[in-house]
C-alpha cells in the first residue's frame, strides 16, 4: 500500500473534490470531461501504487499490469480486474471505458469513506449533487495546489499528477489563481514517463470529447 | 479468469452501446448539408445568378465526381483516424507543410460557407416577419439575431442531437418531396416536362463554373462522415456505406428538385423568374396550389434548416480551430475550452467575430444578402472545398504509395487519380467563371482578388509549416494529430 494512500488523500478523491463545487456538489466541467479526468485519476492511483504502467505494444500505447495485489478499494480494483482480463486495449480505450463509470464509482468510494453525502435524487436535475461532508476537506486539494504554485514549491508526485490531470481536463483557468506556464511545464516534466503518458492520454481523450459531435 | 475469456469483452460491449450505426451517420451528414436550404436557397440563387439552366445536371455530375472521390477518401479513413480529416490526410500524404496549408484553406472555406448563410437566413426570415407582424426589418437585423443565437449555442456547446436532427431532416425532405410533386402536377403550358435542364448543352456554357461552385457548396458536409469513424459501430463498413448513401440521396434529391422547380415555370423562364422572386420561387407554386399556410410552413422550415446548417458549420469551424490550437499550429489559446460546457471557447468566439464583421460590412455597404452574400460566399467557400477535395485525393495516392496497405488498386490509386483529374478540371472551370460568381465583368480585377485569398493561405501555410520544422520541431511533429498532439509531444 502506498504512502500517499495511507495519508488519506487519494488522487481520484482529490480530483473529484476539485471538479465539483464545494457547496452545491455540482460538476464544474461537463459530464464527459469529468468522467475522463476521473478515469485518468483512477488509473493514476493504480500507477502511483505500482500496480500498472504504460508502454508501447503492437504500435499503440497500452497499459501493463505490474502487480496483481488487491488494491483494497472498489474503483481501482474494478479497473485493475478489467485490465488483467483484457490487456489488449489501448490506453485511450481504457480512458473511454472507465470514463463511463469513474464518476459514480469514485463517488461511491467517497460516500463510503464519509467524504461526501449520499446524493438525494432530484427529478429537477439529471446529475446528482455530491455535497461534501466537510467543506474544508473539499477545498483543500485546490488550495494545496494553488499555495504550492504561489510559493513555487515543488509538488509531491501525487499532487503533480493531480495538477497534470486538472490541466488535461482544461480546468486550469477555472481552478488556478495564477498560471505560471514554466512552473506547470516543469511540474509535469519532473514526473516519470508513465505518469506523463497518463496526463498526455487524458488530455488527448478530453480533446476528442471536445471535437466529437455528440 | 478462465470464465472471463469465454465471455465477450466487457470493455468492447460497454463502448459499443454508445456507437453510431449507418442511419445515424447519414443523418449527421445530410443534415449538415441542409437539404431545404440548398433546394430553396442555393438552387434558385444559382439559376438567378448564373443564368445557366443546367443546374440539375450539375448536381448529378458533381455527385458522381464526389462518389469517385469518396472511394479513396473512405479508404484513407480506415488508416488515418483524425477529427480534422482533410488536413490530417494531406499532412500524412503530402507532408506536414501541405497539411498546414490545407488547414488554413479549410478554415477560410468553412468560414465563408458559414458566413454566407447569415445572408440567406436574414433574407428568408424577412418576409415571414413582415407577414406575421407587419414589420419590415432590415435583413441584417435578423441576421444579427441568428448570429447571436449561433454564437451563444456554440459557447453552450449545443449540438443538435441525433433525434432533433432526424426529425428536422425528415420533415425537410418530406416538404421538398411534397413541393416537388405539386410542381410536377402543374406543368407549364409551353414546355411541360421538358428535360432540357439535363441536356449537357445547357450546362457546358459560360457560367458552368459558377453553377459547380454552388453545387459543391451544397454538398459540403458530406465529408464529415469520416469524422465518425471512431464513433461508429463498424468503421470499415459504417463510414463508407453512410458516405455513399448520403451522396446518392443528396445528389438525386437536389437534381430532381431543381428540375421539378422548372416544370411549372418552364425551362425558358426559370432564370428570369428566379431573378424576380429569389428564394420565394420555390414556395410560389406550392403556395398557389396548397394555400399560403403550406408555403408558410415551408418558409419556416427553410429558416430552421439554415439555422441547423449555421450551427453545424459553426461547430465544425470552432473544432477545427481547437484541433489546430492543440497542435500549436495556431496559438495555444485556440486549444482552450469553456470550463462548464467543454466547448472550444476561443475557436467559437473567433468564428462569431468573423460572422459579425461580415454582416456589419454588408449592412454598411448595403449589399444584397442573397446574391452578394449567400451566393458569393457560398461559391467562394465551394471553390475552397474543391481545393481541399483535390489535395486530399492526391494525398490518398501519395499516402498509400508510402504506406502500402491491403487495399485494392482501385481504392488507393485509380479512383483517387480519376477524382484528382476531374476535380482539377472542375477547379479550372470555377476559376474561369469566377466573374459570373461575383457578377462582375470578365475583365474585373475582383474575379482574381477573391481566389488570391486561397493562394495566400496555401503559400503562407506551407512557409509556416517549413518554419515550424526548423524552429519548433516538436510542434512540427504533431501536425495533423489534432487532439492527440499531446500524446506524441508529451513523450
């Protein structure tokens, strides 16, 4: 089990908080982009925990399982099971596939861990509102990234991935107080290749979603 | 584990639920072509502006040429998947600098097609408002209303979804067919069911180039079929089927309707009547026969049809800007999206600004919204689309020469070669007749001024591509990858 995991801040939870309004619990980006970002975060957790990695195979970038030890939580275990069962899909396909369920799965984990309230179904709105149990916890990831950037502090590996995924979702203008292109570029460049690939693939998948006509 | 191997892939079946079949792709493709806009707007304008009666034959001929073009085009789509098809193909086939030039030509052409529609929607809504409220609004006021609506919908990322498109499209086609039938049962006394308009002698006259430019503009939208390759159920089958069916439906429907329109009026009087009545020409005979309510419904549908086309072109353009911004071929700012909606923000706003400038200029100089805006911009855009098609055909040949694939020679060499030659001939015809397009004397400098825009775009596009190769090789390497530019350059 990774150190980051034990400290309580999980990558997908952090991204989930950033991508949802801390009071209303509504999505800040559109549905598809939110799903793709969180799919990236679930895969990111698996990468940070040393379960999977990314690499070229048969002319495309694919995911490879490194360690089959159970992860101990549902979204990552489910993703890992799928990757073990069907290793021949491209990275993009995984993002598209996991993007369909990532938001609901991560939300379920966060409800279970007591981070957000179980959403009340409203027939006024199609999308559920995921209201945080504690607003301070919910704004912490955004605050942490912004403070680090303001002070030009180096980020932890997990937070660098969080920032990278956030930018890949096109949310940097909405969530960052200031944008220092050099700092942002350095932060991503400092990551190992498979994590940079994760961010690049998420950015490409989000781009596809923007271009897609549906 | 062993149990899983016998089951169909969970991943594939989950993703397949979301995929498009042949009918959905056809609906997307034809609705971008906006049938009623073409039949009521383009056809009557083509008769009026060119004075050529061979318009119906023009649609059939062009449909055939595009059919041959499509052979290589859909084959390429199986091997190169990209959302900005044309420039991705030319970048792969003829080199990245040509890809940049193609992208710029595409932006010019699509913007022209889109902007021209503002003239059409202003002019066709004007009589409807006058009838309903008794107010004579200037066309550009109405155009600005639809301009604002298009811009807002673009930012909200409202795409007409498949169901609305399908309903609109089927209603449009039903109206077109109904009006065709009414036209056919009321033949003009002298000429009757004359097939003169299909006589090559009535097409191959001075002005043919202008007719062809209009026809190309009318077909534009069909090329978007390949964009759905990745989202279709079976890319090998769905995209080619949808492309050929859409082309056949469009060309036959347009040719038939353009002919039917001449039947109650007479092939000898069609040009004069088109000049006198403009876009109302198409609704005149059905209005007399079926009552004014029916023709009003037709006019309202014409407006919704143009609106659908406006949205389609606006979104195509803003996505083009976005893809180029992601590649950094355009400034990075074009790669930005609107946070809440995921719309290509900068691209959308840029397109909206272009539309505004043109509408205001036309209003200031008091130019005619139909002939001088819709027709001129449409033909100018049509010429650009022809250049794109021709370059794409040549790059299909070049691509498969470099990357042999298990495809037949007909698909990779013969059909693209025939298409390239035919398209070159067509481009020459359009250039020769560009004075007719603009309605200026043959010796006017204006006839050369507009096509020069494309020459400039091509020259500077190639030069810019070459300078990228020298100065920013990482950007150069990503040309043609669109949204996937991040994947290569991130490594």
